């Protein structure tokens, strides 16, 4: 580990890395400064099996964080180092170090005296909406085609449906005959759920730079529970703002669990929806009228997309998502399916809320 740290431009003396049990993709470590008042650091081993274009990934993060930093400086903000991540370059000028064994590592400056949150309340949902709305607004003038897709087609529903069709054609575990109701349910909604991609091709809907993992635990809060910094930027890439909006609602505004075995537990928490939308729309001043109108659709789109992804993995024999029991991915599928139905049931109410906030 010492040899890895020696590859980065770390000017002060630091202690031994301490592992952190956070996230499911990258291995993370805290590196504390030995002397009071000096910088501490955050070391990560990048999972290059998921993020196969590490150079592009790191360039994305570099461009986004520097763009936000310039915006904060121009606005006369203070305490900027706590409001945006800062990559530490390697001594060879790269934004990562690759070991002889083929592992990729990166280092950030640690943002001190912050916490993360897991539970979402209406109050924290509004603050989270403001934070992600501000994040997108700060990046709204950075052309989306300057960034690569760190995971190609990550939120492309047409691509996800192609994957499903391949799984149905192959049916390696002979599971599709027992799930005809799910297949029919997905098929009835295909045309509607591909709307955003069609609007993009028609030039009516633009892509922007998205976070693509808009959960409350991807925000660092200060000691007064005020959002300070958006983190976990690995999936920052071009996409539709509908995806980021819908991704938060898929988990935070769901009264049940993502893998709830009892679909009757699953409803849309309209208080969370209203609070997040209020905060988001307040900050996301770049939104077009069409983007605002489609925000409730974005909720259904992301929940539908996750239904398709869970079901595809079930058909393929559970090769992507970790499972805790044999039927886990099918239970996940049916839970997400119910969430879409609940979002459809309150679609008019969600549209009214968005209209009132606009």
C-alpha cells in the first residue's frame, strides 16, 4: 500500500490507510495526516471490470470537478475545498496509478467534518433535491459530449430491452415459461418507456450531464445537516435529467423495499416526492418546459428500467446482481413492477405537484 501512495503527489506525511466498508464496487481507504492541520486523503481501488475505460472515467471526474470549482470561484463562494471533490494526480501526471498487477488506484483529498445520511425524510429530501439540482445547474453549460459514458448505455432503456430480448431468446435456465405475466406486463409498456429516446432523436429532448446515482448517501452533509458536496462521481455521464430525478424517487419515495416480498407494502410517498421536487426545481433553473413536464414520467422510466434489469438477470441465471436466495431477482422484479403500477396510479397527482412548483 505504501508503494501505491508513493505514486501520488501527496506532500505531507500520512498514516497507514484504514479500510472503509462503504459502497459495493470500489475498495476504499482513509489516509489520515500525521500532523494536525495538514490534509488527509481518500484512496480507492477502481473496479476496472465495471469501469473498463478508467482513463475516460477519471477524465470525466476531472472535468466535472474543475468545472464546478470554477463556478464556485466565480460566484465568490468560500470553503470551496469542502464543496467539490479534488483529485490528487499521480507523479506521472495521470489521474490514477496502475500497478504491475493491473489494479487501478486513485486518490482524493478528504473532505473533513462531514457525514452521510441513509434515511430520507421530507426535510432531507428537499435539501437533497436542492443539492442535485444545483449540481446539474453548475454543469448545464458543460457540453455533454465532452464526457464519455463510464458505463455505456447505463440508463438507455432501449438497450436494456435489447438485453432482455436476448435473455428471452436464450432462456439459459428455462425460466421464461413461468413468468409470462411479467413478460406481458413489460411488453405493454415498451412503447411508452422508450419515449425519451425517441424525443432525443427528434431533437425535442436534450441530454445533459447527470450523476446517475442520485441517492441521499451520495451527498456529504456538514454538522448542521446542510449538504456540502456531491460524491461518488463514477457514473457522472451524459443522460436525461429525467433519469436522475426518477432514480432518487425509485428508492426514496418508495414506502416498501427494493426487494420487498410483499407488494402491498409498496406505495409512492407523495410527501417525499413533493419535497424533493420542490428543492430540485428551485435549483434546476435550466430545465425546459418539456423536461419539467416529463419528471413524473422519469420516475416510471427508472422503476421500469430496474424491473427490466432485475428480470433479465433472473432469466440469465443471476449473473449480475448478488442474490441472498434463489428467487431474489424475481422478487426484486415483482417489487419494482408494483412500484411502476403505483407510480402510474398517482401520475396525475405527481403532475399536479410539478405544475404547482413550476
